[in-house]
C-alpha cells in the first residue's frame, strides 16, 4: 500500500506539472515548484528559499539582439567585398544561417546577403569587416526579450528532472505488482520525453540570447548611366525586334502554306493558257480567205 501511495503521489505531481506547463507557456513558473514539493515533501522554508533564488534569476534579462546593415559598393567590387565579409565571419566562428550572391543579369544590379549568429565579443570585428567591404548606408538594431521564456524553460527542466530522478529511484526499488512496475516505466518514459523537449527549447533560446543575429545586405551603387536607367531603351529595342521578327515569321508561315498550291496551280494555269492559244490558232487557220483577194468593203 505504501508503494502504491507513493506512486499515486508521483503521478499526481507529474499531472500537476504537465497542467501547469500547458496552461502557462510564457508566464512565470511559480506554480511548478509546488508540484515538486507535494511529491518530495519540501518545507515552507525551502520553498521560500527557492522563490528567492528564482527572483534573483529573474533579475537577469535574456535579450535576443538583431543587427541589420546595408553595405553599398561599386558593382564591379561588390562580390569581392561580400566574399571577404563571409570569410571573416567564418574565421570568427559565426553560425551561418544564410549567404548568397546574385550577379548582374537582364539589367538588374548585383546584390548579396549574409545572415549569421555570432558571439557578442566577435561582433565588432564582423561589423568592421562589413565597413571595409563598402559604405554602410543603413544600420539598425532591434531586441526581443526572452527572459520569461528562459526562466519558464529552466524551471520546467529543474522540476521535470527531479520528478524523473524520483521515478527512477522508485523503479529500482519497486517490489509491488507487475502492473505498478509497468505503469512506473510508462510514466518515466513520458517524463523523459517531456524533459528532452524542454531541453531542446532551452538550447534554441540559448542560441538566440547567447549570440547576436546579424543580417548584412550588399547592394550595388548606381552610376550616372546605370543599367537600370538604360533598361527602358533596351526594352524598347527588344520590343521592336520582337515585332519585326514576329511579322517575318507570319510571312514565312503564309508562304509555306501557299507553296503547295502554287506548285500545283502554276503548271495547270500554264497548260490552260497554252491550250487556249492553240485553239485560237486553229480557228484562224480554219477561216477561208475571200475570193480574188478582195476584202470586204
């Protein structure tokens, strides 16, 4: 009976932990230590000390900083500047999220982009490399507070880890019926899966708060007569050429369609004219000449 009561208490604590995690995804974790205390028999003083520790932890702010820059350079030197910044970023140990370069095509100017996460200490070196790759024409910084999410995840990890350890201890010392042992193993597997998921969330938050996200856009500087300004004239010439070639293609189609009829019709017309000439010549020969050579008066 004692083993079953302990098992029931642990299951109740796990249920309370799951309900609090589902009902408060982004709030403060005050209710979660109560579930662990119900299962472990923590005293009011211990809870108070734990609350003080959480309050001290909450004083630290977890901010996800994002930097956005736009670097301008001449079209001929834009790609080399982009490559140098990417290589510098890799040398500084940054985590590349996105990097690409599009060369000039169909009158469009070349452009490049770089998005990465980098340690705060190495950020000034990367920004300096970006300034050397051209002229920084825009610079923006934004932040997102992840403190509540981090504190919530850490509290859930702590409570879920303690619950898992208790379930493991009970499973090792289990002497009750097989049904209770199977139920313990099932609950332990569920708690372990929940703990793995929370650890994944915490790692994702750590990647956002421990490192700064940087996005650098590389754009080409327009010249006095840039490709963009010449493109309307080029488009007009292309339209004229397309219209002329389309008309020529239509003429070729008409000639190709009439050619078989010409091959048959021209010989038939020639034969008809030749037959008519012969018929006229025969009629002239058949008319008799007037007597005495005198013609009509």
